[in-house]
C-alpha cells in the first residue's frame, strides 16, 4: 500500500464522499431540465475512480475487474444506444458508475434499482402526460420535459437515484467509511 502524508488520506475520503453523490445528483437534475447528461459528468466519475481507487489500497486485480465492469456495461449500453433504446448520456453514465460499483452485488443493486425506478418514472410520466394536471403545469421549468411527448424519459433521474442508493455498498465507500470508523 502506498504511504501518504496524514493530510492526503482525508482528501481521498472527501473525494469519495463528494464526487460520486454530486455527479449522480447533477446528472439527474441536468437530465430532468435539459434531457442531456454532460460528458463531463461521466468523465469526472471515471477519472476520479481511476485516480483514487489505487490510493485506497485496492489491489490491481480488483482494480482491473472494476475497469472490466465499466467496459462491459459500456459495450452493452452502447449497443442499446445504437439500437435507439437508450440515450448516449445514459449509456456513458451507466458505464462510469459501474466503475465505482465493480462486479458484484453493488453493480447488481445499481442496475436493478435503476431499472425499477426508471420503470416507475416512465409510468408516472405516461400518466402525467395523459392528465389534466399536465395541461396546467406543462410550462413549469421542472415539468416541461415530462409534458413534452416528443422527448423520451429523462432516465438520468433513475440512474442518479439508483446510484445514490447502491453507493453505500460500493467498495470505495466501504473503504472510506472504514477509515472514518477506524
């Protein structure tokens, strides 16, 4: 394990505690308001993971498996994007988030929770678009994309919620929490 000055370790923990949740919230809000997830969100998630994970003492084999999880998810989601089944921002966010989760239960939790929340969100948007409430609120800044039948579902909301729920079980979060407890 690498040795750091005492002030550097808390910075690593701070990055873990702040970057992932911030990116998930930013992606969800951004997708809700603009129907886009900026590339910088996925790049920030990937870059911080790639830089920070080895500094936590993660062995290289595990690090490689995390990269493989991200690559596999990117391959599958890119295929779905090519078929028109998902947006490009969603595909990149899923892959970047998968880096943090790695292969195992956190990734499964993330995918299942995101799919479930995405299904509920889709159903809610369909119901909203067919309601009288939509007529009264369609010009609201936060609801305008939900009302617009020409756009899809801002799935970044579901990915953000799924990521935030699964994050406490992710390897980096467990490491950071262990550092606080120890």
